[in-house]
């Protein structure tokens, strides 16, 4: 027979359900609250802070540049060859037209000799032609002189014969012969004069072409000689010789770089600047350079707008009459470039916070908490950032990086 077991009024499951319900409600409320306002706890001593202040502000960019001579000449091998002699060492100070290095090129020398022989022969032939033309001119002139003399004699004889014939002293045959001879010599003189004029025009044209040809050949000959002269590398300017590392017997190809000469006494600074500033930098803008603890005035001389690796190149020159002492090529120098005039503005100290969120918001400190607030930031310089809206004078913000805060609306500052 079945035995009736009395049912217990309070079971363990009921007790857990009754006890857990308030905890569950509390947890749900906590989650609801935290979802509305996400927070993040951090030791306040590990953060940096800044106060919004109102005062003078100037937009500027800070960057590092490299010192370079204003004028540098590259030394290239106009003709190839083998290094035969080295006259100076790398780093030496050289004068203009000073011999630096000699190359030897047997093929070039033989080619010069052959071409020189051919050109000299052609020049001699042209000069011989010129002499022949001059001789022909003189021969025709001599013939014309003789003819003029004979014609004058014949004119006198013809006049005499005409008088004698009129007086019936000579026969008609003799008179007509004298007259015919006079007409012949006169015609011959006219023909010879025409020939002389025609030959002279042709001779002048020929002489002009001969002179032009001889001049061109002599220039070609000089160009060939200069190619041989190019085997001796000379300094185009006075200055310091650099990157000039060669050995006797080395073969140097035509066009290869052999070194450079830096003209000392004046320098420029080459710098790479972020492309963000390309449209804000103009020629003539002022800059300050810091070198060995001293400041020097500079200005933008040239801007290269080509973007490489998100940067563009700028050249700046010193405007001070006294350059930094012991300045050398390749030295690094810190610069600040002024992008605007000084103005009054609300600013906060520059910090890594602006890079964490592109300057869209800040955490404003209120006692032991900091709350996220939208802001609009403007220009910046190495020390401060302009605040356009979102903050008031005297408010304190966190200037450390916000990367660890995530999307927290509230930062709890603990000891």
C-alpha cells in the first residue's frame, strides 16, 4: 500500500529563487545604468592635465631639417676611362680649374688622331680650292689688262687709219681690216668683263661656303681635342671636395658620378614636412632655427610640391648675417615655421589626446571625475592647441592619450 509523503513547504529551489530575485534585479539595474554611462577607472597620478587659458597664440609647425650647402656641383665623367692619376684626396679644399683626377682612354686617343687627320686633310683641300679660285680671278684680270691695252692701241690705229683712208692714203682693204680688228677687240673686252663679273659672284659664293666649312671643321676638331681634355677632371668651382673615393686602375664609365664640390660660406636647410601643411606654407615665410642652444632667423626659399611618403620638401635659408658657428653639411637643426600672425585665442596645452580622437572630444575634470565633452579644435603649435568651441577659460582637461579609455563617457580618477 502506498504511503503518502507530506510535501515540504520550503524547498531549496524556492529559497534560492526568493533570495536571488533581488540580486538579479540589482544586477539588471546596475547594467542598465552602466549602459547609459560607461565609465573607466584610472589612477589620476598617471595622467597629465592642462588648463584652458586665454592669451596670445600663433599657429606654427615644428620640424627637423638637414644642413646643406646652397651650391653643390656634381662631378661626372664626360668621357670614360681608367684612373691614371689622382691629384687630391676626398675632403680637400680645391680651387676652380684645379686638376682632380686623370683618366686614360686609348680608344679615344686613336679616334682623335684618325678624325684629326681626316679633318685637317679636308681643311687643306678646301684651302687649296680657295687658292685656285683666287688664281683664276687673277688670270682673268691679267687677260683683261692685256686686252684693254691692245684695245687702246687699236683705237688709236683705227682713228689714224680712218684719217688716212679719208685722204685716200691707204686702201679700202687696210681700212676695213683696221675697223674689224677694233670691233673684235671691243667685243672681246665686253665678253671678258662679263666673265670676270660672273666668276667673281661665283667665287664669292664658293669662298663663303668654304669659309663656313673650314670653320665648322675647326670647331669639330676643337671639340675632339676637348674630349681629350675631359680626361682630366677639373674643379668647376672652388670649395670642398666630397664623395671623391677612387683608386688607380679603376675603370670609370662615361657619365658616372665621380664626386661633388660644396661651395662653403653659405648654407640652406632642407626639411620634410607633413602634406597637411602644403597649402599653408609660402615662399618668404619666417622661421626660427635652434642650433647649439641659440636661435637664428630663417625664411622659406623654395617649396617642392611633390608628395613622397605623405611629406613634401622645403628649402629654408638663413636671414641673419652671422651663421651658426662650425655648421657642416648633414647636421640636423630644429626649426619652427610661423604659419600665422599672433592673435588672442582660448588654448589648451598640446598633448597626445588630440591624436587619439582627431580632436573631436576631451575629458573635462570635475573633482574626482572627468566627463567626455565634444569640442572643436583649431590650429596648433608645438606648445598649445587653439580651442574654437566646447571649453571655457579655466576648465581642466586630461591631456594624456585617450586610447585606453575606449568609448567611456566618464573617467573615475582614483588614488
